[in-house]
C-alpha cells in the first residue's frame, strides 16, 4: 500500500501530475479492471499533459500579452464583424505561422482587433511557438532605452524581435515614427521576411502608413515587406467595448 511518503516522492522526482493521477486511480474502483499497461499509459499521459500545460503557460507569460486570457474560443461572431468561426479556427491552427507569413488586421478603434491578435498569439503559444506581443510605440521605447544604456543590450533585443517565432505589433503606426524608429522597424521587418511570422494590428490602411514613416525610401522599403505580401483581415462591426459592457460578456 502506498503511503503519503510514497506520494511525496512523486513531487520530489518532479512527476507530481503522475502521482496525483495515481492517487485518483487508487480511490476510483472503476480502474480496478484495468491492466497494468493501461494504468501506466494513463499515468504517462497525465504527466505529459501537465508538462505541456506548464510549457504553454510559460510561453504565454513570456509573450507579455496585455490580455493573457484572450483565446479564440471567446471570439464573438456578429454578422457585421466580417469574421467566421471557420476562418478564425484555421488561423488558430497556425499554418500561417509555420509558413512564416505576414497577417494584417485592420479596424477602427474599439472593434476588437487587439483581442483577436492576442487570441491568435495565445493559439500560437498552445502550439509551442515563441510569441512576442508589443505595441509598436513600446518597441521603439524599448530599443531607445537599450541604445541609451550602451551595454550591448540593444543587439540582444534586436535579435529577439528579429527571431521570435511570431511577432505581434499592435497599434501599428498609430503615431508617426522618427528616422531612427523607421530604421529599427525596417531592420526587424527585413530580417523576419520569409524567416518568421509577423502579425500587425492597425487602425490605418497601408496607404496611410506611408505618411507616418519619416523618410520616403525607408517608408517604401517597410511597406514593400509588409503590405505587398500580407494576408489582410478587415475587421468591421460595432464598438466591442460598448457591446461587451451592454451584454456583460466577452
């Protein structure tokens, strides 16, 4: 008979989920008829699922989502939004991430584009992709601080933005960017082209981005790498903040 000391060893050996599941199986007579192999398979599956869950939770934390609880299961499909459940589920399968594509979600303020892109980011974490969610203005501020520190951290941060499996740029070019910001953005986007997936959320159409980037040549270079090869999602519909307040749900 197993004692509490025996169950403590599962925790010491870092297979706690296996120990917890074994306890449940011992207390449930329905498992008495199972073979030894069937019981072992159940224990292994329990531990594997727990480890997978911990990996996903770590990836979600590291992505630094503003809404870490966003998920595709909570996307609201109103007719006027121009979204279908089938399309969102296809995006959540992350084939486009694995194919290193660019996706651009455009909508006016309040239509739920930030929730949608973060939900897709969480879906990518569930498939064990490394994700970074950042507002474009915050990315510029981050690089500016690293540049001021002059301790080599700038190169590390640039490499991170260039190489992460999925980079989500929210509030894309909501405000104009200066020359240094444009150079940094070009370096990141150019490095990611055909090497890693990028997801952009913006209130502005691509032809309006041009006016927010200082330097005609740099603007052409950035737009050529995003606008001309992206898949577009034109998100419409009501102000979702007002809708959710009225219906008291997400």
